[in-house]
C-alpha cells in the first residue's frame, strides 16, 4: 500500500523568487520552465509569472507550443534550438526565439525564405563543452547570422558549468573566454543561470536565465 503524498506550490512565493532573481541580476530575466517547470507545472507557473516575467525559456519546441496553446503570450526562448525545418516553421508561426548552438542550425536559418523573422541567441561554448559554437568561430557565425534576412536580432549567450561552486576558478575562465570571443560584437548578452545570478556578479549581463532559484532552491546547496 502506497503512502499518500501531496506537493503544494505557493505561486506567490514563485513570483517573489522571480522578482528577487531579476532584481539581484539587473536587466531582464527569462524564467526557465524546462522539464515542466522542473516538475512544478509549466503552464501553471507561466500563468502565475505572466504579468512579471520578461520572457520564458524552455528546452524544446514542443514545450513552447504547449505554453502558446495555453494562451501564454510572452517571448519564449527555445534553449535547444531547432532540430529541423519543421521547428523553424513552428518558431515563425508561434513567435519563438531560438538558440543557435551549432552550424547546422545556422544553415537552416540561412535557407529560410519568407515568413516571420526570428530572434536568434548565439550560444558560445566558453568551457562547459556540452553545447555551443567554438569561441574562435563565434565572430564568423555572428556575421552570418547578421546577414540572414530572416533573423530579427542576435543575443550572445553562454552557459556556466561550475557557477554553483563559489571557489572554482573555472567560472572566471569561462567569462574571460566569452568576453574575448564576443568582444566588439553588438547586441545583448546572457550569461547568468541561477548560480550565476546568486554568486557571480561578474556574470551579470543584459539577460539572466534563472531556473531552479525561481522554485525556491539555491543551486549552491542552501535552501531559500
């Protein structure tokens, strides 16, 4: 016989956590709703934050479409970007922002003819080595994106691998790599995840991407 369990989500606390993340970072913040808002219910969380969040971020196009179907109108960033031309077409129809983290995704954007223009976020691999274009390719790929008729804007981004470890010098190295790779390129930047917001003021740029801290957890291991 299973033991009954109940999880209660305090939406007022959710809104307060987002406001704290945004204020701590400065600039704008895309609340991360990937994996069904870390299991908290993406649609419910999006509705609770709809009047406050600058944007939302999800992993895949399907997650973004579920939010659009629920009536969420805020900008939605797809962190994994497009996996095929069908994803690009859905992004155009549903006003989705797309991360570009590999050249194949750029080539698909270059092949677009007509339709809505897409806001692209060019992801640079500054040291996490999971996704992103090589630092020495960032400038050339930015120039190609800038030349795409169907690209409306370019935001430069990277992801911090060890920001939840305050004493780890890897974050400073990543910041230096990202700055060198994007030096002189116009457009907004996005670096800080939850751990970056909380522990690395040097990672604060134009956009934050707070995830787990919005749901009340400190990625550095302290409950909040």
